[in-house]
C-alpha cells in the first residue's frame, strides 16, 4: 500500500485534501504532519506528526526524519510558507525516495510574492489593477493620487508570503494607511492597488509538464466571518458555487502561462471583477488546493485524487470536458462546527418549512 504525507494536517485547507484522498478507490495510507497541535489532533490522517513551522531552523531536520521513518511515496504541502520552504528542500526530499508534484522554485517564488505575479501579468499584457509598491510615504501619496476610486479608496495588502488576505485594507484615509503600514512593518513589502468589485472567482487547475489536465471554476459568494475584518476578506470561503465562463478560462490560462512557460502542478488563479466586468487576476495560489476542495470532490470531481494518481501511477483522468466538467450552479454551504452541504442553487429554498 502506498503512503501519502499531507502537511498542515488538521487545518481546513489540508483536511479537504485528506478527506478527498480518503475517498479514493486505491485506499492509500494518508499520514499527516502539522505545526498546530490543536489542529493536528483532530485530523483524519491515520498517523500524525508534529513539526515546527517551515521557517524554523529545525523544520528541515524534522521533515527529513519523518520522510526517512515513514518512507511515503508522495508528500504534498498546503500553505504558502511551507510550500516555499519545502520547495527549497525538494532535492533532499527526493533523496529519501519521496516524490513531489510541484512547479519549479522560480515559479513558486513568483506566485507567493504577489507583486512579482503582478509584474509578470503586466509583461504578458493581462488586465490587472494597477499596483504600486509602497517603499515610503511618497509612494503612499502617489497611490492615493493615481489609484483612488470615486470614493477616494485604494486597496492595500501584503505582497509577501501569506494567504487569507494578509494585511488587506480598503481605505480613503492617508493617516490610517500610514499607521497600518507602520503597524505591520509593511514599508517595502505592501502594495497599493486600484479597488475592484466585491465579486470574485477562482479557477483551479492541475497541469502536467505544460499540458492542462483539468480545471474548474468556482465563484465565491461570501467569506466566513468577513464582517469581522477591516477588509471583509478572511481567505475562508463561506459559500462556493460552480460556474463556467470562457473569458475566465482564457484569462486564467494566460495568467498561468505568464508565470510559467511549462506549467506543472497546481495553479489556482484568484480573480476579482473590475467596473467593466472584466475578471482581473489578483494572485495565483500555487501548488495547493483551495480550502473548499472537498466541494468539487462531493460534486464528482476529486482533484486531489487526480493529482496523486498522476504523481504516483502516471494515470490521467478520462474526462468528457477538461475545463469546467462540473455542472454550473452547484452550491457548497459551510459554517463552523457544522458539516458542509452540497445543493443545487434551485433546491436551497425548498429545504425550509413555511407557515
């Protein structure tokens, strides 16, 4: 029986992958490792290992010790920090006999640093909101003068490694923005951008040596606990909806190819719409599945299974459609401490009693 090691076990992004892999007919042994004990303890992995955070000096030794002890056939990582640091160790990982299925490190470096992704999109002629790297107060003043919308607002966020809308702030107040950058030590890292519309969409894809294997579009209908953040963004989707749009497909493929001449592995293109209705790429979630990946699995498209079948067995899916194979308007509803549920959008209203 083959073994698969999943990092970040117990956290929502990794548990979606683990629970999807547990549904595979090949029944590989799913092992977990993680750096948050209270997450790790509730993981559905069969065995669980604690490791320090990936930017710790002890991470490499801990990871290699697990790989040498368990001899997993494949290891997969599910957060940007660990993806970045593990990517630097891939040769040592492979020396243990464990496979990875990742883009090359240059691509990972570009995608985990959002301003680098922005520059690649500009170079490729892709429509994106104008960004300004904020190195000093003059750059911040320039951002307000050049990027502000009709309400005087700009969007500020961190460019460096980190998901969940790290450092995100919509504001029309220079003093507040300056204080925000001071608070997060963001000078030279944070970027300002033009404001986009609230509607967002993600195009999740798997590639193999330059060829697209499968891609599926998902709209985001809201963020979990979004009303408890300044930006309204938490990185955790509350309601997802399957969709298909040829313009989204076209822009997403162009964005992936802007950062990689030979895409390999997982590329998730996050987009928000501008006032002209054009989806603008805002980042690429590289080498990882999004938090709601179990949504696609339950709907009939098990992308983690496809991923590991390629990596372990060189087996590719037999799909009638490789782009958006799922039907549109399937809804995935999520909440804390309750099991998520899959519905057709037209069915939801029929779930309730009326008087």
